[in-house]
C-alpha cells in the first residue's frame, strides 16, 4: 500500500510551497494517520503511517475503521475511477489527543489525500470531491485558492474549528503540485488515568453509551448481542478517551471484559 506523503512542519516545508501560485488551507484535527485501499476481494485493507494492520485493527483506530467500512461506496468508487486496484486513500482517524471535540458530530475519519498510479496524488479539490462522492467527509477547507504570497506561517492566526468550540488544532497548507506543510499549535495532554480497567469501565460505560451502541447496530440491521454492543462501546470510549486512558495505558483485553460485564447486565443477561 502506498506510503503517506510527507507532512512536514511548515517551517520545514519545500520553499516552493510559498513561492507562488495558490494554496488550500484545511483544518487539521488530531488523531492517528489512517490509510486504506480496496482489495480485489472487495475487502478494505487498512494501515497507519507505517504498517498495514491485517485483521487486528489497533484500538485507537477501530472507531474510524468501522466508520469507513460502513460508509465507503465501493460501486461509487468503481464508477469514479477507471482502475480502482491501485487507489489508496489517506486521512486521519480523529480521536481525543488532549482537545475536546463534538464527538457525535465530528467524523471519525477525515479524508486528506487520494493516490492512483496514473495520476499520483490528486490535487486537493479533486481529493475533496472524491471523498464526498464515496460517502466520506474530507478535511474542512478554511481557504481555497489563497495566493501563496499572502500566507505568512510566522503570523498566521488559527481559525475557529468546524468541529469544536474554539481554535482549530492546526491547519494543513498545500498546493496543487503536492507541496505541503502543517501548522499545529501546542496543547496540554490530559494526565494519564491511574485506575484499573474495571474502574474505568464503571466510569465510562454509561447507560447512554450502551443505548447508543444498540441503536447504531439496529440501524445497520445487525443484532444487538452483548459482544457486538461491547465492541461498539469499547471503540467509542477508546476514541473519546484515547490520550487519557488508551495511549499505552489500560490493557485492552481487561477493559473489554469489564465492558462486556456491564453491557450484559444492562441488556438483562442477553
């Protein structure tokens, strides 16, 4: 699977990024880099910035992977591209890295780039249109076709976020030839959770989260079994509490077991 394009800090970006032409400025939402492609089998293959995942999707990516699998329009892709076998899609699995977002409204995956063998990396407007065609949200555009000579990284004021109250965490600045750079502001990461898995399950696995997981499965036409509801709740909690509890902190197996116990009680031992 094609590697992620470099995402240097704007200070280290190619000089050609700001030399002339026009820029796209897009909101950068914190999360894990996520890429995927459609295999000949019809299944999607996923990976992060370094490795392909195989069947074992890391916990911090599970919510985003489920969202892509449910939303991705395979037939729309085949209609949009002459050859889908080499297309690779790149984006961000949004999760709590220390900043609060409206998690119910913020897409779990935001598309950034599309690569094909015949065209290379698509220009930002073409990538944006293709993600929307496939049923996935692209990163939000702050400015389109901005003159490069009017953009000063040293004095840039971060815009209001489309997905949270307050400033955006950062922006991705790019041109149509593939040059790009990021401007990301500093923020304080939360103190790590120091309790055990059962205590965190008691805190985070609320009745509302269980009901939401059941409703999600029912909308898809899937049975709301204990295992299915527990898997959904684990993915949601991991996304919304990643930096606090799941970034090399709580053990996944023990947490999922504690979640399943609470879900089983809530569903009446189903």
